[in-house]
């Protein structure tokens, strides 16, 4: 064998771009939940169905006379869907959107994120990620050869007697500004934020926008929970701020919008000079998205456009229902001594489990963050699945906030009641001798 | 300010053009108002932005054109496949996320079908990845296993995405053409062969993989065992991977057998075999595909998948699983869709060939797949006043769409730069079309010489 062939055979078979991105918290926790949990408030998906009008649209699409809906559609987005998205988001942004160039459909918001990083992040580019963050941002930046730069939301003590709110977790403006450098290509914004549920205020968005404009940085704006805002709060789109449209890609999700996470339909909205590059990535990676679901989502949006602002709109009903569920879970947790951080948005809630630490003793020099061990113990021993907050921090920061766990409350009343029963029983066990 | 909604109802190309013009003007205005914009595309997508399909599917979207271009069926998928999708969508849980690497019932069904075909055990959890179409499998495989410094051998003509995907991974495509070996009459896809000596020269220590497509798009060649052995021998000698695109695996015609290169000795451990629901069940719009191979390779594809789109749609996967169970149970029965579709397509193939021959053309009869290539030189269409930089077949297809209202795909779209001129008299027709479409094509071909050029 030649020396060069020997060298080749001793190299790993996989590409270097996979270095350090093979671990994934969900693979482990989803398996644990499947094995042990009786009440799964872990992974973020509803346990109630999508609305009837959407399911009916899906059945109409798959069984209708037009069997061509089972064949390829337009690669960058099924025409009825991109048209209605352009109309709907044009209305929200106060802008004329071209369905062919300002909108692109993706396989879930996940693939939209992938396209953004692949299209814009080259080796050596820095990307600012706000912690805690939806865990895929970091490996996606790395896979694109970029360098993630983290900046944390820091909790401020709530007013006396009040429960902490996600609004109490804030960026330090000076700290944020220090993260921008010549190498900064983009910042990833997620509002409403998973896992905290924070809904960035206009002031906070302006802070970010000013820095983006000053440093000529792109904004990848993950807005999948855009409809899930509570207490009369407003979801503000950073792309509508001065100087931001030209440098922002907005990402949305039918899964979160219509409670149909298994359909994997997402989209990007933005200026053509940015979307053209997303189209290049898309046409060289998946090319087309499934047709039937796109047709159904288009009809869903058509209905919502007609019911815009009316009480029967799903975008008004869903947050109303979820707010009740949020309040229910907040109450449950507060009653037993887990301290909830009341989320302003999303269907996630983070709680401080410090008072339950006695159940899971500290293991000094453990590689695993405390909250991860706690969450694993909890699902195995109490049957209640949740996700450790450390899952949403980079490796170096996993122990900064390691006594919090995240619950998903997009669940039927029966599920939340069952969770409450587990928590009550647990508390009783702790207080009785 | 929104445009009047009627512009959205109008499906004509003109309305879109008007909107695009107005939009691009407004972009220019805002661009001049802001500072210089430094954000261009990344290096990895440099030069891979154009795409033959984007160009030709747009043109053929006109319903007055008989569309034999893009490879999509206009026949209906089998009714039980649609029924299974309706059943799946009615189950609440099946509208939410499923297992990232593939819905459990689907990977189980795939493992059963392919265990039977391959004659070996296939672990549904570690040896299979479900992807967004075979396209997604190609992407996951190339991103997982190919990088800068690697060479990847691509056999020409090739399904056009192989080249840009290899480039996007930073690697160098190395081309080798199928060459026409003058043989029987009429020409068959079997007459297009690789020269073993020439193939051997393409392999070196940098060769990471060879991409094999059998049955082959666009020619329809079904590689024989001997031909596969030549490739396998080189893969083993040079410790090269084989990415085997077998999306048309069930579409092989009488006298031919689809052989999986992964079943040859020494090949399972170095081969990723790719399949497609779209081609298997005539549901290209479902965009489900799969990669099958040894765990130590598939695990890297899974890492790519979990960092690109994480999971594929659930109800489609469930429906596909159920369809597979139905056909798995009747794999000994001629009514199994895998065989019945093939028989249906064989008669369409024969009809297509006849139509082209009667028009004075020489089609290459495919042994598999649902495409047919044909040399259009005999038609003597003079396009010398067209764009000289464009290959002849590009100009020919554009002219044919415009003046004959019949679409096809130029073969040079499937060739590397050195070989484009070699194939520029060929165009590709797709024949997975209903009878009325083929009837309409027949009318055009019969009347070809009656109309002025």
C-alpha cells in the first residue's frame, strides 16, 4: 500500500465540519422521557391536536381531485403558500412583499436557520448568540466554520414578594456592545425566547438594532413563537425597526403557529439580496419541501387573514388558552416551592429547583451540570419529564445557571393536572418525616 | 401599502414580472440610501446558484405546454397510499414531532423490505436515516463524509445536483463519461458503458467517493453485475466510499435486474445506498428518502441531519410505513406496486420510443428509470442565430417549448464542463405521464414536419 493511501485509511472517515457537533441533548432526553415519563413536559410540542380547520385543509389537499398535490411543487415555496405569507407578513410589517423573492419556505424553522448560517457564515466569522439559546444555534454556527460569541441574559431580582418574570432577565447594554467586533457577521435573536419565554421590548430591540446598523451586522430573527405572547404584550418584529429590514432574515414556523410541529413547514421572510443566498443553499440541500402540508398551511393562513384581529382567529384563541395553562403551571410550581419564572411568551416556563436539591445530592467534580442530573433523576423517579436549563448554554457556561429546569405547558388540562399531582405528592414526601 | 389583491389571484407570468420590476426599483432606492452592504454569499455557495430546473420548470409551467421535461409523474399515486396519509393525519400524536433519524414504524418497515432485498440484517435505528427526499440523503451523505481536499468521481451524464453538492462540501468533482459503444439497433441504454481503464485512471489516494446512479438518470442504464464489480474492485483497492443513488430501483424493465452494489463482497462497509418514496410510490411531493448503510457511516449522516433539519414530517412517514407494509406482504405477488408500476411504465416507454422513432428520431431505449434520451440531429433544426455560448440542446429545448409546445430537458445540463459538447445533440424526455399527455405529445411529434420551423 502506498504511504498516502495508508495515511488516508488512518484518517477518520467523517468530515471535519462535524467536529464537536455530534452530541445532542434531545436524543438523550427524548429517549428518557419515552422510557420513564408518565407526564412529559419536556420536549416542546403540544399534546393537543392542530385546529380542525387545518386538519380539514390537509385532508382536502391529499384527497382532492388535484392529485398533482402529491408531486413536486415550486422549490422555493408552494405558490399559494408564499403568496399568502407575503400578504400576511406584508400587512404585519407594513411593507410590500414579493412572494417569489421575499419569502422562502423551508422544512421547519430548523432548516431556515441552517440555510441562514450556511449562506452567510464563513470560516472565521463570529456570530453573537444570546444565552440561554435554542440549542441548535451553536452547532449550526460551528458547522459553518463560524465562531459563536455568547452574551447572557442576566436575572435581576424581582420586586419584593413578586414572582420573577422573564422580563427580569436582561442584556447588559455595555456587555452586548463589547461582543461586536469586525469579525461579527450576525447576531441571532430569538423573541419570544426559548427557553425563558422572554419577549424583547422595543427598547431592548432598539439596542440590538443600533449595534447591528453601527457594525453592519446581519440579524437572524427566530420568531417561531410570535403568536404566543401573554398579558397583552406585543411581539415587535425587529425587521420593522429603522435600518433593519435590509439586514434581517425573519424565521417563522407553521409547527408553532398552528400546533402542528410534525408537519415541518417553516419560512423565511426578508430582502431579496439576502434571500437569494438562502435559495442557493436550499436548492443544493433539500430543494423542495413537501407539497400537501404547504397547501394546507396556505389555507390556514388564508382563514387567519380573513379573521385578522377577530376573536375567532386562532392566533388570538391559542395564546388565550396557553396563558391559562401558563398560569395554572405557575401556580402548581409555586405551591410546592419550585420557583417559576413567569414567561411573557412561548409555551415554555423555567423554574428554580433549588428547594428540591436535597433529593439529588451534589456530586463534586462531576462533568455533568447539576440540573441535568436533577432532570434525569426526576424523570426516572417521579415520572415527570423536563429539560435542564444548562442544555441551553454553551459548554463553558453550563454551570452558570444550573438549578433551573424548563417545562413545556402546551399540554391538555389532564396532563397539567397530572403534573400537579406529582408535584404535590413530591412535596408531601419532602415535608413528612 | 399593499397592492390590490387581484394581482395575487392572477397566475400569469406578467403580473409577477410587474411586481418584480417594481420591487427591484424600490430595492435600488433603499440600497443607495444605506451604507455599503458587505454581506455577500459564503464561499461554499459561490458559483452554485444557477440551476437548470429553476430555468426550465418556470418555462414549462404554462399549461398549454406538453410537459415531458421535469421528472414528475402526472399519474395518480395508488389510492391506498393517499388513504394511509388521511388515516395518519387523523391521529393527534402524528401531527407532532417524531424521532429525528426516522419515524419508528417507517425505519422498521424499511429495514424489513431491504433486509429481504439485500439478504442481510439491517438495524432500523442505526443503519437507516430518513431524509427529505433522496436529495436530502445525497446532501447528508456528502456533508457528512466529503470535505476540502477530497475528490469525488461522478459518472456523466449525472443527476445535476451531484456536482454542486460536491463543490459545496469543498471537494473536487472528477468526471468520467459513459461512452456509446456502437452495438445493437435500436440504441439501448446498455450500449452506454464506462471504459474500465479510463475509470481506473480517475482513482487516486485523494478519491473519497464515487457516486453511482443505477438505474441511471438520464440514460436509463441498469448497471450489470460485471460493471458494478469493476467499480467495486476500484473502491476496495483505493479504500473509497460508494454513494449509490438507487431511487429508480424498482423501475427496471424485462430482461434486466437491479443489483445493489452494497451486496457485492467488501462493499457493504463502504456504501451508502439511497432510496426515494417519491419514485417508489409516485409521490415526489412527499419528499421522503432514506440512506441505508453500516452504522459507522450512517451515524455521521445522522449528525448532519440533527444539525440541518432534525426531523422529517410525521404523518407522511407514518403513511409511507403503512404503504410499505402493504407491499412488503405481497413482495412475492405480481400485484405488488413495486412490480406493477414497472410494468405500467414499460408500456409507456415502448410507446414513447415508437412516437420518437416515427418522427424520424433515434431514442436510446432505457433498461430502467422513467427517462428516455434522444439524439435530435436528424431534425436538422437550425439554431445558429441563437446564443452561441449556450449548448445546442439548451437552445433546441427552448425553441421546442416555444414553437412546438413540447418540453424536455437538455442533456448538457447533466454534464461536466468537458463533456457538454459531447452530449449537446441529446435531449431527455420523461415518460411517467398519463395517456392523455402522451397522446398530446404524439400529436405534436406527428405534425412536426407539417409546421414551419
